[in-house]
C-alpha cells in the first residue's frame, strides 16, 4: 500500500469519527430542545388552565346558592353542574373536575369530631353540618394527565343554617387495624326519592364522610358502599324477606337525625393452596371450595367468599385479590381433608400471602386432625393431657411428635373419647424448641399435622 492510499484510509476513519461526534451533539441538542419545548408547552398549558379554572369559578359565584351542586357530588338534591367535562382551548385539551361539598365550620362544633376543637371547644356536636359550601376546580392536561391548575373557594348562603325535614348520613371507613382510610370512595344510592340520590365522594383524613340534607327513608333503601384501589370493598344490603337477615343492613335516614355507617376495608392478599394425598403426591384436577368466615347474610348463612377452583398438575391453586379473613376448605364427596397446615380456618392478613397445605384421602376411615390443645408447650418436663381433636379416631391409636434431626417423642397413656378426641401424655424432657409435626396413626394409616405443636423454651 503506497502513501496516498494510507492517507485516504486515515481520512475515512476521521470522517466516520467526526460524523459520530456530530450525531452525539445533535442528539444532545435535540433532547435539550425537546425538553425546552415541553417546558414551554406545559407553561402555556398552565396559563390557559388557570384562566379556564378562573372562568369556571366565576361562573359558580354567579349562580344562586341553592344551585351550587354537581350532578353526582355529595349535595342533595343534585344540580346541573357537570362533575367532569372536557374543554378544548386551541391545541390543548383539558379535563375539568368540579367538586362542591358542604363545610362544617369548627366554630359551632363538629359533627365529625368528638373533640369539638376550635373556638367552640367543649360545645356539643353540631347537628347541622352545612355551614357553607366549598367549591374546587381542578384542571388537568388530558393527554398527560398532569394537573395544571386548581382553585378553591368557600361560598356562604344568605341565610343561616336551620333544621329541616331531612337527615344526615355519617360514614366512617377504617382498615383492619381500625385506622382511618383517607380518600376512600363512598357511594350513596337511593332510587326512591325524586330526584334519585346518587352520590359518589371520598373520605377525609379521618376516614369520614358526612352527607346532610338527605330525604328521610325508613324502609332501608339507602345503599352505601366503600372502596379503595387495591383494597377490599364493603357495602350495605337490603334486609331480605323471611327469617334471613343481612349482616350490614342498608341504613335508615330519619328527619333531623344522624345515622352512622362503619366500614372496614384493607389491602388485598393472595392465598396459595397445595393439595397432596397421604403419601405426599400432588392431586391434580381436584375441585377445592374456599369459604370465608365473613358473612353477608345469616339464617341461612351466605358467606362473603364462597368459590371453587381446580388444582393444576402440581396440585396447586392460587387465589388472588383475597380479603383479609379466615378461610376454611371443602372437597367433593368421596374425598376427605385429613389435615390442613396451618390449621384451618386459616387466617389471612391484609397485604400478605400465605400457603396452606391440604392432605386429602378417599378413605372416610382415615384419621383426620382438626386441631390440638394446647398449641404451645414448654420443653423440659412431662405434659399430661395433650389433646388432639379430629374425626375417625379409634382405640389403639398412637401419637408421635417428629422434628428433623431430633428423636421422635411418643405419646404415652393415650386414650380415645368417642371418635373425635385423642388424649396422651408427652415427655418433653430435653426436647428441642421449635415446631414439631404431630402424627397420629390408626391401623397403619398415619396423618401428619406439619408444625402442629410449638415447643418453647
């Protein structure tokens, strides 16, 4: 290769390198330009949104006081003002949300606070919590879902609050620990007044919603529900005819009275069910019904959760979006649950996951363990009167405690009462602390309750 050729080759490399550097610079400048353009665009949108919010607020101020109500807000009777509307200004599309609600001034006492804080501390609860109205306009840039403007104002009527032929609903929403849930969605529906009551609102920081001036109804036709994203939901229902009774009845609303409704909701959880036979082999294609402890009706009972699912090839079922509760399980006729680990009913906490292992047998005579008493025993001595409750027990049964790496502990002086109670003595001298499996054996058939007994120091 001569000198000229080498010089041309180096020139090409330099050209490629230069183009690369130029491309990086253009990309950086382009990104900066786009960022600036977005900032300018959002700034302009904020200016237009603020102007739009101001126009809407001025329109509200021009309306009569009694007309200040949205179509689906907390004020009854509903008004003609749209809760949400889409407005186009130039090249921008905005979503305008209008919220109008009553305000309970702390000066004359709270309906929502037993402390009655404020200048009127110590006064009794204010039975008419509609001192004035609060109007709020929130404007969002629709394509970005970004709030660009928000205005709030208080609007008072010309006359002071007075008693009337209406009632008040006070709704409290808490979690499983009894702590208030702010911003929970509350709906109130009654199709019998004219116009219909159809209110959707949210709780305050105390988990409370107070809705005054509702038409009286003593026939339990107000349907109230509470929900929150990712949480369970709860609602009231009408009292059914006959002997059956609803657990949480629709409330009555009585003239010049406050009716309280309390809801408890919490984060959803997942429950995993693993089913095996008595030899530890997974059982596929088995229909397992999961039933909650919570009920919606009694006499006869209607359980809040009562659903069936089929095990997969590995004997597993995954139940998602489960409410915090205690759950028991049933299997089709011809099959029998001989043990459930942990013991059923299984407690499921909010925002958690739990696995329950079910051992199923086709034999009705196979011994089944329900629970033991006590669940915890102190190591180092002989315990007299350890009870195992179950089904299909018979004289001559044996009891053994097992733990990996430890010698088995056999029950002594075992007796069977009826066919449901096995009582033995346990010598726990030197027994290792921790969970021990409880094994009962009848005529060569054994059932194991994994981790059925805790031995403590």
